[in-house]
C-alpha cells in the first residue's frame, strides 16, 4: 500500500529492513568518498575508476565483457572508453578470436595513472580499519564477506595458512561452539570441551613436536587445525574446522595435509583422530587423505546420541 501524507510518499507495507539497508548504503557511500566528483582525489569518477581497475587486472578485456560484468549501459561505457582513449590510457587491438571485436588494455601511461589511485585506495581502507580494535575490524570484514557471499560474490578468493597468533584460540572455541550448534544442534557442552582441549594444547604446547595452523581470507580466520603429540610415535589431529562460507576452496584438505607433512617431518609413525559419524564432510577429508576407521562406538554427548569414531593414518 502506498499512502501520500503531506506531500511525502510512505510505503506502509514495505519490509522494514529496507530502511536499514538504505541507511547503510547512504552512510557507507559517504564514508568512502564515492560521492565526490573525483574519486581518491583523482580526475575520474567512481565508475571510471572501477573500469580502470578492471582494465589494469586483465590482459584482454572486451567492451562487451566489461559492460556485462559491471552492469554498465553500452553507451555509457563507450563514453568512458572514449575519454580513456583521449587521455592516452587505453590501447586497442583486434581480438584473436573474433575480428569484429577489439581487446582492451591499459597503456604504460594508463598503468602509471592507475597505480597511485590504487595505492590511495589501499591507504584509505587501511586507515579505516586502523581506527578500530583488531576484534572490531575482524567483525567488520567478516560482515562484508557475508554480504558479498549473500549476493553471489565469487567464492574463489585467495586464502593463506599461517601459524597461530594470540587471540586465535578464542576464535577457535567460539566458532566451534556456534557452527556445531547451528549445523548439528549440539549444546554448549561441546564448546566447553573445545575450550578445555584448546587450553590444554596451548598450556603444554611444544613447537618442536606440535603445530597449529589458521586458514585466513582477507585477514579473517576461516579455518583451523592442530597436530599435537600423543606419544613419541603417535600424533593426534585436533580441532579441524572450516567456516561454512569458505568451504569448497580446498582449505580442509590443505589443513589435513599440513598435519601429515608436519607429522612425517617430526618422525611420527601414525596420526590418530577422534570424530563422529555425523560429520560427513570431515570424514570424506580423512578418507581422501588415507585415514582408515579403526573403532566406532555409541556416544552420548553434546545433547545428542552419536556414534564416535577413531581414525588412523599410518605414516610408515
């Protein structure tokens, strides 16, 4: 229903979340300066700078590809490219696959013009993040990734593995508790167990015989695993986790492989782990890595009737 009151249009039936999204859009566009005539103190608008960015990161783009991916009207994009031509930023060449099209790339001058704009963008975002405590900055970036994923953004982003840092254990405990509650209905006793396991690992951590890794995307943790000493010849894989939004990128397999690599280098002859039959994705990782199921038994825990499992990998 649309109601007109004192010259203003009020949408009575609209989802109240719409106002929140619109308020955020107004706030964020002002915050990052996209309303300025020249973005990043440069001579080009937001859209022109975005087209520059795409050209700088592609070897053989076509106008059609740019228009489709950026959602730009062909006439509007043509005017932008004409300006780049006039400014000496753009080189065109016949497409090797279709003589009716031209492939576009930045000239050396175009790369020189783009470089300081890119640097200023990095510096501006770094300054925005630096204004927050690390925990707040991490939540901010995580929220941005959530928005990107919800809108169908590319899930193939680069990620890296790094050693443990102060603060990681709290994340590991928190995310285990939240994810297992959401996906399997486990109660708070599981989070308590993870906290106890993590505290015991870190209290007695021996870098010569044990290791832990965090998988990270855009500076935000998305996965974890530990390899700890069980005996002189046996290591134990513990607290493997991959965030739901980061699954399918090979992170879990890489974490398991890092444990195997470290165990071999450290002279262990076997790796063991404890899991549960309902954790189908983790079990597939273990099977693919060569682990075999050696024991299973009923287990009552975390508010559930489960089947606990022990798996082993022979390293000899």
